[in-house]
C-alpha cells in the first residue's frame, strides 16, 4: 500500500466503525484478507502486539500496519486516517450539542441513547465476565480487587489496575515455584 | 495554556491505562473527567458516552475531542485528541524497541493476566449508564430492559447496535419533549 492508500484504508474503516475496540480489528482483518503483500502470521503478530499495549486499538493497529508498509511516514498517515473521521465528526457536533444541550429534544435523545447503551454494555459485560471467571477460578481475585478499589473506595483507576496487576505478578511467581 | 496542559495530562493518563480497548476505558475516562477535574457532571458524562456510541470511533477519542472543545475550543480538542493518540504510539515504539520480537507465549501470558482486570473495568463501566438511566425515570428503565430483550432475541439489533441506539434516541427525543 502507498502512503495515501494507507490513509484512505483507515479513513474509510474508521468513518463507518462505531464504538471502536474489537470491531475495528475485525474490519482491518477483513480489509487486508485478500492482500498478497502481508502474511497471516505477520498480521496476527501485529494484532497481538496491538492488544498488548494500552490506548485505542484503532491507533495501535493503524500505527503497526502503517509501519509495516511504509515505515514512519506510513504510520503517521495510517493513524491520521484512523483518527480524523471521529475527530472531525465530534468537532462539528460539539458546538451544536453544547448550544442545544439544554433543550428537551437533545436531552431526550441522549436519555434514549444512554438507555440503549446500558442494554448493550450489559450484554457485553455479561458475556465477558462469565467467560473470564469461568476459565480460571483465580480470576475472581483481581476482578474483585479492581471493582472494590475503584468502585467502592474511589481510588484512581490507574493505581487500582497497578495494584491488581502486582497481585497477578506475585501469584505468577508463587505458581512457578 | 494551563488548561491545554491539563487536558493533555488528563488524556495521557486515560491512554496509559486504556487496556482492552473500548468500553473498559470508561472507568478511567469517568475518573479523570468527572472526579479528578470536574469538567463533566455525571449526567454530562452520560451524554458524552451516548454521543460516542452513535458516532464513529473509539470512545476515548470521542471524549477527548468533545471535552477538549468544551474546555478550550478547537485548540483544546486538538491537544486532547493528540494526547490520546501519541501516548499509545510512544508506548508501542518503546515496546517494539525493547523487544525485537514479541514472544507469543509472553504476550499471551500478559494478556491472560490483564483479562480479569479488564473484566473488572468493564463491569464498572456499567455503573454510570445504569444509574443515569434509573435516574431518568421509568420510561428509560423500561427501554433498557426492552433493549436487552431485543438484542437477545433479534439478530438484526445484535449485529447493528448503533441502529438500536439511533432508534432509541429518536424515541427519547419524542417522548421526553
């Protein structure tokens, strides 16, 4: 892919992908499935790395794929393509929303969307938590630690995640013995 | 200038902890934007969440662009969005620098250790939309329950959740005004 093609590839995917996350990885996978210039293993290594670092998956996968094809310039073009559509759309909507957020129509719209969002998140959480807790009994420990520290004690999520991860590391060490 | 630095710092902190992508980032975003800085009220946070679900792109980028604009206009939205993009890119570069090749086994283990932590964050991401929806009244609570049933029974809505959200938004705008 040329630099411009990289930009366009991610621009197109990003403009029609709602919610980000795993969905965007699936779209990228579909988009390069027919290409001969990248192998399955190379791409799955990228996916694996993208999912191992923090930050939006759209950013990490576009950076890695851009670098694979065209080095640093490719990375910048791909990330720009991935970030511009959501950025521009929110930039256009922000002043409108801020101006009309007091009207009952806009508030009603958001109330409705939020109710639906609650339904979607409930489904996602249910599936995710069930599979996470059922694959390994120990998982309940860091799970509860994170919820208790953030949800009950109101501690900074970054510190809470760090604490839970330390517990995971200690357990890992003990298990190796 | 001060507010731009604050925006950059807040979104950098969100980016650093944004493992798992998508909804599991919500507790970090809520902590930074509602609790630590007071830039959003709980109901405004609900609006930002709702907005991010009916627009393309990851919620972290949507929230950065919106709150950046709300706090400091176009420069604010640029700084915030760049912050949420550059921090993950730097981490990605650092990781690729240190590890010439990501060992599949180690990466898998790391993700396994993160998994229950991400599940905990996901569970916490439910708190805000559920409490705001309950506060919004019986109608929105009913919509939430119906939404779950719809997604469980109707393949169409399960595959295209944004469509459910737009319909819900229109219903909300009609019945609440």
